[in-house]
């Protein structure tokens, strides 16, 4: 995988939905990678186009598009399904199954 250049210090970030009254709503988290987050941030927060974001991240425009598409889908799922969103370097891997 080609390295991506990010403009923030990577550390896990968690967004939790909550009801107006009561405890936070918990569910199976959705995991967004740092490069998806960065593409989303550059395009929707900073207002760059995909070509400019690709130059900033030092990756192809196609890779930015794939990161952005994935990030948009994850944000939509988080909002509609009211699930936590975790921005992290990589989603946790499920424990390996042992054959019996």
C-alpha cells in the first residue's frame, strides 16, 4: 500500500450517537480508516476538489475517490443506523476461528 500523507496526528476518535435524554446509544461500531477520514475532511471541510486532495495526500485521484466513497457510506450508516463511528488506523481483526 502506498503511504498516505495526513495532516493530523493519528489517534483513535470515537463518535457516539445519543438520545436527547438518557445514555449514549450503543451498537456495533463502524470503523473508518485515517485515509478515509482525511479524504472526507479535505473535500467536505476544507473544500478541496478530488485532484487537490490527491496532491495533498500524495495518492491518485482514483484512490481519493475510493476513500471518499467509503467514508460517505460509513457516515450515512452511522447516522441512519445510529451506530458509533470509530476513526482508527485499521479496524480490529476478528479472532481467528479454530477448526474442531
